[in-house]
C-alpha cells in the first residue's frame, strides 16, 4: 500500500522517525542499521516501507535498502516472528550478514541478537534457507544464478554449506558456473 516515503526528516527517536511528506508526518519504525545511515534533521530522506495492519494498530516500517526490506518481508513470514522481532534481527545484523548466516547455517550469529533464542534461530535458518540470497548482493560478487549453481554443485560433492560459502567468496565477479566450480574446488583443496 505505502511502498516508499520521501520527505524531510522531522524527528529521530530510535527506533522511530518522523518523515514530513508535504505537511503530512509519517511515523516510521526503522532498524538501527537504517537509523545510523539517516541524514540530519531537516534534510531530505527516502525510505522504502512496509505497511503492517494489525487488529489494534497500523504500523509503518522503513528501510534504507531494498535488501533490508526484502529480508524483513521474509522474516515476518516465519512462524512466530512478528514485525518487532524482524526489526530486532535487522537491528542486530545487516541484511547481508543475515543472508550469510542463513547460507552458512550459523545459529550462533542469530543467537547474539537480543530476543532470539536457539529454537527461534534454528527455525529462522531452516525457513529462510534459499529465500534471501536472490535479492541481496552475493558474496564475492558472483552472479546470483551462478552462485546458486556453484553452491549446489559443491554441496552435492559433499561439502557443507559453510565450506561452499567460504569458497564462493574467493571467486572473481565474472566467473561462470563451470569455471566457478573448478576454482572453488581448487580453493577447497588447499
């Protein structure tokens, strides 16, 4: 419904900001990652948004990047994770860090986020696997389609997701699938 706001930054009180759009002030909840990158009060700001309607409230969440909004949307789809928890996760780690944690299945990184216990972290890793990488910048600059194919090939050869992700980081940006697999295997062999 409301996909983006552009206006003057009128107030900044974490995690809430007030964006004045031609005389109408929108209260927007933002992650701390977005909050730290906001301009000074009175300057123009653009936020991508997600409008959430509950039976007791209508809330607007704002994000500085498309990747962060995509991660938020995927997080709230997970059973037991609401907008507040999703915002907490994105305040504790960037969208890229979350994607990497999911790709490498690192429970420890998610447990460090306040409000996320071991069971919730495991559920997030399970349900988000394969859903975040498409919209985010791939590690090492490998094209998203090639990255997925290379990682799948490495996993089929018996390497863990963590080992495959580490090998992908070392690949050049313009590598194809065949060459990427060859280079990744060479990296893993050393």
